[in-house]
C-alpha cells in the first residue's frame, strides 16, 4: 500500500511540476551499504536539481509582507 | 410518460416525501423542493441547463429529517455522485428515488442539457502563462517540461482568493472537519493562500472521490482549471488502484477519509450552540 | 417539511452578487451562488458563501438598543430615532454642524445615497459627507 501511495504522490508531483523529488526504497536494517548508497545518490540528484522552487516563492511572499 | 406525470406517480404511490427539481422564478431556473401539500406547483417542474447539486441539498435535508424519502432529477453526473454518497453512507439508497435524464453528449443523443456541451473559452494570456481549461492531462504532460508545468500551475494557484467555493459547491466534499480549515495546514485569515498546499490537499482528497461533475471549476471566480487537476489525480488512481469513483458502490482503496463513515447528523447549528452558551 | 430556494442579492459589498438561500423548514440553511445571475455567473467570494451565518447568528441585533447607565437596553424604533435626533440637535447646538459627519454605503441605492447627502447638507448643515467607495 505504501508503494502505491508514494507512486500516487510521485505522479501528482510530476503533474504539478516537481518531478523526481520524492523517492521510496525498501532497505532492511542489515543493508547499511545500500542505505548509504541510496541516500548519497538521492542527495546528489537533488543537489543537481537545485533548491525547491517553492522556497524562493515563499521567501518572496514573506519579503512582500 | 413525461417528467411531471412520473413525479406525480411517485407521490401518489407514496414513494417520496419531497421531490427536488427545478422551477422558473423571475426568469431564472432555480432548484425547488416539490411536496405533496402543494401538488399544484408540480406543473412548473422543469429540467434546467444550469446544474445545482441536488444531491448536496438531499444530504442537507437528510441531516434535518433522517428518514425523509427524497426524489430527484438525476443526470449522469448526479448518478455518479449518488453512488459515491451511498458508498460513504451520506445518503441511504433506500430513501432516494431518481428520475434519470440522460444528458451527457453521446452520438446517440445529439441534444443535451449539460452545460459542458460548449467547451469553456480560454483567453490568450492564460494560454501562454497558465493552463488551457480544455487541455487533456496527457497532452499537458507531453507539451510542457517539468519547470514549465510548475510555473503554469503556480500562475493558476496564485490567483486563488480562498473563497472555498470549490469545496462548498462540491457534492462529494462532506467532511465534518475540513483539512482546508485546519490552521496547521492552511493559515487562516491570510492571502495569498498557502500555495500549492491548499490546492494539492484538495487534489489528494479528490483522489478516488471526485466524480468529475465540473461544478467546482464553474464556481471558481479565478478560473483555475481545477477539473484538469482532479481528472489527472483520478487517472492516477485508476492506473494504480484500478478504481473509478462513482461507477459502483465499493469504497476507494485510496482514501484519506478512513475506513468508516457514518450517516449521522452533523454537529448542531452554530446558532443553537451560541444560544446555549449565552443562555438565551 | 419544506425546502425552497430564495434568490437574493449579497448584502456584503457593492458588487451585488446574486445568491440563493437554501431554506429548509423556514430556516436559512446554506447560501449558494445563483448560476444564471448576470453579475456573478455562479461565483461568490468567501463573504457571500457565508451569508447564512450572520443571518442566523445569535449575536445579530434584532431590535434597536439604547445605552442607559452603561448597559444596552432594548428600545422601539420610535424611541431610538427620537433619541438620536435629540442627541444630534444637542451636538449641533453645542459644537456647530461641522461636528457631525455622515458616511454612506455602496450597499444602499443611489436614491438613498442622494437622500443621505441631502440630509447632511440641508438638514444638518455640513459638507462632511463621504462614501465608502471613496475611502
Ligand atoms: S468536479 Fe469538482 S465539484 Fe465535481 S466532484 Fe470533482 S471536485 Fe467535486
Ligand atoms: S474532502 Fe478534503 S477538501 Fe473536501 S471537505 Fe473533506 S477535508 Fe475538506
Ligand atoms: S474556488 Fe477557486 S478561488 Fe475559490 S478557493 Fe477554490 S481554487 Fe481558490
Ligand atoms: S459575494 Fe462577495 S463580491 Fe459578491 S457581493 Fe457579496 S461580498 Fe461582494
């Protein structure tokens, strides 16, 4: 069910224009290596995408008030 | 048998206590509750081009009179809504009689009363900066890249005046406590509204629930293409969960409402509570 | 049991959107936008959507009130208008007509607005009259 729910959120965010910013992975407590790999890869991916565009807008709105 | 005779029969056979239809008043076709005490009014019963959510009125009547038997005019969209309201126990199917009027455009039936026969017009500026009302979710995804989609949705959402019209008019928004009024999600009393949270909350809630009647988009004073958003959300639900709201009466596997809902009167009117509090 | 829909005009602002009151058993239960109304074409702002709340509010004034000894007392319209007239005259005699100002509203008709400025200029005798649409 969680897989399906996350897929729903991913597709909704894609439609809205925030593609690729949500990731789900099953990692058992024994798979330390995989955990490190997944987190590093995802962090790298997000770094390349740049900051969340919503942040900029939030700051602009706060600045205006 | 014509519409009026059918309704008369329902009253004569004692199948209903009230019939929800339309009646002209000063040149406007408005919803009206026809009752047995005033049978002469039935002569004025009509079908209207403008669609009001008769189901929502039926839920209000049921809140006041739990056992009332209601008859109503039902188009395709009304029937889908009714199925959904039965599913979530907001109405009891045993207390509802419908007189079905087919109006969705189909090759067999060129005439239709549905206001959706004429597509909505989208202005030039909206086409270049926002989103075309008549866009198809798939072509929208193909035509624009991620960044472009984001800026177009933000352009649309930022116009929102937080009138809550989309929720108020929606026949399947029936929660006692609405997340859109939850202070930790949507800050009360400020504009612009929290974008895109406000709209994405509603989009998520409409997953497995919205029956695509289009009333919300009609009621939106800021012309936000809400139907497109909810259509895509339900396309996703249909892909992943193989569920289409309103087609039958089984509950959606994807929902935020929780497993159980009950048919019980909503909290008492503010008036009564206030009167109690102030001992009036 | 009875359920009817009564068309009306929103009383909150000068736009004048068409609303429909859902009346169940003689009590206004909800407000809907009127789809065929030429002003709003089935749309409302948040104030219009919540019209029924103030109509049914327990805090709503149903009779005029006059403050006596620091407490509001229920009064009739004749008493209230008489009381206001006496007080206006007192202020006018004591401080002159320019001590009084009149603010009128976009929610009353053109004719009523005209009357209000006439009353201000000709009866009270001051030019202190303004309109909410100009503030
Ligand atoms: S189209 Fe809009 S009003 Fe109709 S069910 Fe969906 S969300 Fe509600
Ligand atoms: S479905 Fe969501 S938006 Fe609609 S009434 Fe419930 S909480 Fe509010
Ligand atoms: S109807 Fe439109 S403007 Fe009003 S709250 Fe909904 S999205 Fe915003
Ligand atoms: S619904 Fe809003 S815009 Fe329309 S008349 Fe009322 S207050 Fe004015």
